[in-house]
């Protein structure tokens, strides 16, 4: 990869719009055990665009609430602050992650769908294992492939070389990115996370989501993000042409004590939940 | 052309001569198309897991999620539109896998085995198939001609 290409990638990272302030503040609030429901409600109420969008989503039939929600306080009471945070984050990343990534063969909407599915899956896994960082789990899942939107053009330009490498066998798509482009979408994604000043745990999950064994010391959120990604890729949720060319790290599954049947159940649950979220956003 | 998109864990049948039934990005999931050349009835199922016993409650809500509840439902729905079992042309695609040297998590293979088992028990023959490997596939059935197209990054071919 030439110096000019590296420059272009660095430039793209800095040109990427940051996550809206409301998302960042909610993220901080939810990682602080002392913050109250009121704090969360106040942050959202302060942002009229998010408030309007949130109320629209909450009132969509597929969310399944029996009565009309008229305020953020109502929404927080009925859905819980965690769910509200998720809906706001999903809304805030929809434009960025929703565009097509032709280099990867990902059609419009599919990367967002994949990201939401992985987010729901990491969260479920973290909950089922009673891990503490449940709030971070969702965000890690939602942003794990953010690097793809930066690398997309480069992957597209060198797709033939990358494809040849992976087809020879034994090389994952990620490893091929590294050897042809010099970076993986995971490494680039971690740089985006750093630039956005995301919590370290989330940057770590983005960086190691395809290679959890390289994360020293091993980390639960990293392992779970890897496993959730594998489940969703396997099922075929929103993957591109790269989807099946990733490696499963069995050690991560062992470390987290996860059985196959648990993963399959989580996959089934996520599909059902994803369909309702998708409808709510339509 | 009237394109009917079949989502993951879903199925569709049709006798509309203008319809195409299509399903995108089959990973380890399996797509099954059936077509009756006389009644001009077609169906497409995109199932995700082998057995409903994993979650009977989910199977009730979305039977197309599992092989052993989805396949019977696909056939029955086609019969309701006038299809007959002995005339059905059955094609199968999907069941791919990730890079998994130790074979830890191979849903694709288990999906395919579950399908073979149910077809064998019911004397159903597969006319053509494209399964396994590390490929993500898109499957499309033309209800009027019965033509089934299989699309990957490499291009589109008749299955
Ligand atoms: Fe990835
Ligand atoms: Fe991913």
C-alpha cells in the first residue's frame, strides 16, 4: 500500500462525522452506575430531533406497547433507559452504517442491519453470562465493523487480489485485508473509535473482534463481540461477499463457557428482535 | 415483474405468473425452492436452524425458522395453491460455513443433513443443489418458468 493511500485513509477517518453529542452523553451516563433515569431523560429531552424520532419509533406497532407514548419520561418508564439508549444509538448510526459498501458487496441497509443484530447478540450474551458491562456490550456490537466504511473503497479497488488470497484457502478476509492493504477493517475501526474518544473497552472490542486471542489480557466483551459477529455472519444477517470468509475462534467460546445450543438460541432470538426493530424504523 | 423478498426464517408461495421469489445472503441457512410445472405454483423457504426442538415456542411463532417445521409448511402451502407433490421440482442452495478448521460451529452442515433426512423420509428428490463452501448466496425463483437463478460475487448461474 502506498503512502498516498495511507494518507487517504487517515483523511477519511478524520472526515467521518462524529457520533452526535446525545449518543456520547448517553453512553457516559449508562456506564456510570450512579446516573438516574432522570439524567437520561434530561439528555434526550434536550435534543428535539432525537426526542421526535424516539417517540415515533416507540409508537410504531412493532414495538408492541399498548398505549401511546407522549413523552420521553413515558418512554423511559415503559421501555427502560437501556432500551431507549439502544434505539437512539441505532437511529444515530443508521445513515452512516446504512449506505451500501460495494467494495465488500454489502447492499444499502445491510451493514446497519448486521451491526444492530450483532449489538443485540452481544448484549444478550453479556446478560446471559451476567457480565457487568452490558451497556458497553451493545455499543461494541453496534460499532464493531465501523472500519468497513473507511476501507470500502480500498477493498473494492483491490478486491480481485483479496479474493484470490482467500480462495486459495486458509486465509481469512481480515488477514487478506492486512496482507494486501496493510490494515484490517478492525484496526481501522479502532482508530475511528479512538478519534471519537469512545470508551477504551469499546475500542478494544472493535480492534480485536476477529482476533480475540491477540487481546492481552483476554477480555469478555472482546470475546463476546467476536462470538456474536460469528453467529450473525453464520446466519447471513447483512453480510457481504466477505461474510463467510472469517475465522471462528473456538478458544473464545470456551473461555466464555458458551455452548452451541446457547448460540443458536441467541441467533433465533436476535432474528425475531431484529425484525421488530427494522419495522419500527420504517 | 413482481419481486417477493423472502426474509430469513420466512417462506413464500405464489401462483402469480409475474412473480419472482427471491432471498438474499444465504450463509449457513438453506434456501429451498419448489415448483410445479403444471399448476405453475412456486415456493421458496429460507430456514435457519435444523430442529424446532431448540425452541418450540419460537417454532410456533415462526415455523419457517427451522427445517423440520419450515419444510412441511412450504409444501403444504404450495398444495393449497394446487401444487401436487409428485410434480414438484425441488432445488436447494446454501449451507455455507465460516472458516472453522476444527468444525466447532457448523450449522450449515447440520442444516443440510436435517434437510436430507426429512426429504428421504418423505421420498422427495432434489433436482439440483449448490451447498457448502464459504460462499454467500442469493436465490431467485421465477414462478412462471420455474427457472432458479443462483447469484454469488462470481456471477449468476441457473441452478
Ligand atoms: Fe468485522
Ligand atoms: Fe461483523
